[in-house]
């Protein structure tokens, strides 16, 4: 019995290790490629160096595209969380005529292939006479990201008991007071996850930016163009930095959640 | 277990002589949802300081009635006045009333203290004052002061009840509503809290309006009980009146297990049992309508076994089918023709014979209640 247990434990451990290796090995290879002294992507790495990292950090071009990506992701996060919060309330909290239709319409853009959505948006911007730039890219990101964030927040709203609002109102509270004291604090975890999703989805989005950012470049767009033509180890270096930055954002988000929860538990 | 204080049934509810102004008054109140009338034309005066319980099975409209009183629904017709002022369309947050919800609706992200202080925070009262009042309420509800900073979701069921009550009292309402807040608790705790609630009612002198589907709960606590069925208020009266003088068959059956014997008037003007084998002439209490068909309600404790037909006003032949022990009492199931009667005796006076023996079940006319069939 004990033997059997130990053996199954061993197999589970082996399998888990294998899966983790399969997922992270390519990423690790990419990271190592950025630390190679040579100009070309190859294995094993013959000589290590921080040169390409340094060059990446010093590059004016990369500073601009990182700035573009950050700006787009920041704006998309703020706008999408605001829209999605009220959208999620309409989605999951209130009974209204047309709610079912709204729930279905909201899901459609998520299933629409992004390259086609990007092209359609580009045509639309053109016919409106808007020159594609990072601003139009932000709008394009919103079209796809707002529904996703709405769903993320809606999950939290579904677990919210509307009776709490009734009770607060019965105790004399105004609608604004209820929003501030009851609804928002209880929905905070959902709003946080929504914001994280919005930022990361925008930061990593390639197909929509490719079509709608025009002459402005974003991190994924630059990576792609350099892979197609003019490879430099700055590509894996920037890729690694981007991954690390995203991981940091996730960690910070997780930490903030933990703090909120601990404060609530006190 | 502590001492079970048996309280005398107070007769607060019967306003006599100088009629006090009702705190809440309902005139022809009706609520419809589409074609469905959840509440049908209710007239009711609620006296200042009384403990009124509205009882009814689920779907009888009692919760809708309560939501209208609390300001969460507006009546479709009729008027609700609070101390003479029309409040039909006054929203819940503008009424001096407070509802203790079935789910209690405690704010899960707030501590016990923050929950209790919520209505005070709404009123913009200084934090120090709020805390003082919260601690006072904790003491009043017999919760330790150390609970002030406790996570409200970590409290037990009974403690949550008390926090919800403390929060309601912090609002200092004129009228408190209760929507079956005890229904989720186990029997023993429920009994304790029922008595505590009645004590709190006496202590605070506020008007309590309680909704439940359990008449047992209503009997323990209320000054007056209103029985609802299908959106209508069938009867309003003291627990004593509801028990001993039910308005109709529905109320009598709602109060507990009863024997219902249908009777018809014969051509000779005598009442005859309509069922249960051979027709039996019945002697019934006098105050009868000119109906030709009635239902005679006799509680199991008013039936007894008799030796000969003359020993009771009415006697029916039957066989004992089974017996059930109810603790201090024993209940017998007696088959009379195709009908089943319940006879309840105290343990000392129990039937000494065996099952399946023929018996004579007797009851007196004065113990019977005659209602419309």
C-alpha cells in the first residue's frame, strides 16, 4: 500500500516535471539566446555576454516602442475596466429586457479571428478618415479586450448577493454610498483581475496592432518584424525582458490581492 | 439548559377605549405582477409597540407584503401610511423602518463592528461615537465586546443573528421587520433566539413585524398573528384567538393537526356526519350559519375513548390502527369507516388495550369548531 502510494507519487512528480520542462524549456532557450555574444540564433550558446541586453536598454528605437506599448496598455486598461465594470453589472447583476441578447453579442468579438478583426477595423478607420497610429491601435485593442474584461468581472458579480445592496439601502444609504461602501469593495478582486487581464492582453497583442498601429510600432510588432527580416539578439533579449516585466506585474497584482484579503480577514 | 420562562400572554394587542394611532396602516393594499395578484386588498392597522407576526405557507404573499412595508416594492393599489403620512412611494432608505433579511445580508467584507456601525456611518456620525454605540449594542445582544474587530463571516449562525439585530437597532428604526431570520437555524438555537427576540421587543418597546411560515414560531413570540393565504389576510387575532377560534378550515389546519369531519344538514334539520360509514347524528355548537354543509374541526386533544355512546355529546365507532409517542402525550390513529381520526391523550391516561380493537371515540359539542366546508 505504502509502496504503491510512493510509486504513484513518483510518477506524478515525473510527469509534472516533464510538462513544466516542455513549457519552460523554449522560453529558457529564448532567454539564453539573448545572452549570447554571437549575432545569430544558435545552440549551444558558445560564449555568454550581456552586450545585447545593454544594447537593447540603450536603444532609442526600443525605448519608443516600449513606450508605445505601455501607453496603449495603460489607456486600454483604464478605459476597459471602467466600461467592463458597468458592463459586467448589466451582464450579471440586473434583469433587463435584451439582457440575453447583450450577453451573446458581447461574446462575439472574442470568437472573431483577430487578424480579420484587425483588417476590418483598419478598413473602418480608413473610411472614417483616421490615420492609423498608436491611438487607433488602442481603440482596436478595446474592441477585443473590453468583452474579455467584462466576462472576468462578471464572474465576480455573479457571486455578489444583491440583497446586500437592498440591506444597505434599507439602513439609509444612498446609491453612491452603497457603490462606494458595499458594491465596489466586494467586487475589488474581480476588478483587479480584470485590470491585469486588460494590461497583459494589450501588452502582448500582435494581430490587432499589426493592422491598426500604422507607422507606430509596439513590442510584439517590432519582435515580429525583426524575426522576419534583420534578426538581432535584441529580439530574444527584449522578449525576455517583456516576459519578466509581465511576471512582475502579475506578482505585484497577486501581492496586492493578498494584502486586500488579509486586511479583510483581520 | 437555563430556565424556560413561560410568559403570560399579554393582551397589548387589543386596543380598547382610547384608540391609539396605528403606527402603520394599510388600506386596500394590493400588489400585482402582470396578471398575478401576489397581495389582494389588505386592510390592517399595526399598533405602536406590538409584536405582529404574519404567517402563511410559501407563495401566500407574505414576503411581498413585507417588501411593500419596507419600501422595496410599491403597492399597485391602496395606501400605506406611517403615523398618518402616506409612504407608498417613499424608498427604503428614506423610511424609519428596518428589515432583518432571511439571509441576514451581513456585509462580508466588514467586521462585526463595521457592520453594526454601518447605519451610523451613513448618518455621518463621528467614529468614536459610532464605536461607543456599537459596543453598547454588542452588550445589549449578549455578544462579547472583543467581537468588535472580528470578521463577521467567522461568526456562528446565532452570533450572526445577533450582529444583524444589532445593526438594525443601530439604525434606530420606528418599526423593525423580520423576514424569517431564524429559519436556517437548528431547532434548539431557534427556541432560544425566539425568546430572546421577544425579550428584546419588551426591552426596546419598538414595533416588530415578523414574517414566518411556522405558526409555532408565531405563537411563541407574537402579540397578534395574521394568517395569510393566496394573497389574502384570512384572520388577524391574538395567538389564543387563532388557536381556539380559527376563522376557517385553512387556519384551523394551519394551526396544527386537527380532525375535520364534514357534516350535512338532513331534511329533518339535524346535522349528520357526511363521511365515515353509517350516518351519525351530530350534536354541534349552536352558533351555526344557515349553511347546509359544514366542516367540524376537533383537535386531537379533545377526542377521547368512551365506554358507551352517552358518555360524550358525540360518539363514533372505530378501530385503533396505530399509536405514536409524542413524549408526554400519546397519539392514536383511529379508523372510523374510511376516515382517520387522531386522538391525543396524556401518557398517564393512555389506552391500555391492544391495537386493532374496536373503540368508541367521543367528543363534546363545546370542543368543536364549526367552519364553512
